């Protein structure tokens, strides 16, 4: 179990590394693209698509599974010890997929933060001002409620007849 956890965490980091590497250059993917497709179907020079970068989930799963399958086959031939089990294989694939999506989230959020960094200060100032206005409104509402309570307590009561006097007026006593 400990080995699987270590492999899972390492594969998350490996997935982030693969995603980062392909976001900066996709030469290997371009090479295979040129081998597999005719000139008319090859990817454009401005296309940044890689094996995991800007790919759908199923395609990522296939490429990562194929990568680890090749790695396990090579490991089995080099090291005769049976360390490449199914659970470790599944942990590596799942961890790498999670790592690629985690890296994609981090890269996209950092781009958004860089684009909005100038306006973040303005947004924070607006939020602080709105918060101050809201607190002031609460204070004035509380003050109005307290004043109304005091006004109702301080208002002198008019002299009303007692119950006995009302009964006498009706002729019941």
C-alpha cells in the first residue's frame, strides 16, 4: 500500500511535468503527426496540441496508458523482479491523469491572474468600499430600531378607564 501511494504521488508530479513540457513545445507529437498523416492532414505550425496538452480525456487516457504500458514492458525485460503489478499500473495512470488536469488548472488560473492583476486592486478596493457601505447601513438600521423602541417606551399613556369603571358605565356593576 505504501509503494502504491508513493507511486501515485510521484505520478501526479510526473503528469504535471508532462503537461508543462508539452505546453512549451510539442516536437515529439509533431514528429509522429508527420509520420502518420499526409501533408494535407498534418497539423498547422501554430497548433500547440500535444499528447496530453489540449487533448480530450479519452485521448489523454490512451496516450498515458500506452506510455506506461511500454514502460512496464521495458521494466519487465530489464528487471526480472515482478514489481509492475496491476494496482501500481492503475495508480500510475490515474495519478498522471490527475497531474495533467491539476497542471492545466494551475496554468489557466495563473494566466487569468496575470491578465487581471491590474484590475485586481480595483476590484479589492470596490469590495472594501461596498463592505464599508453595508456596515454603515447596518449601523443606521440598528440606530433606527433603537430610537423607535425608545420612542414607544417614552410615549405617555393616555388615561384609560379601569375595567371596574367600564363595567359601571355599562351598568353591570
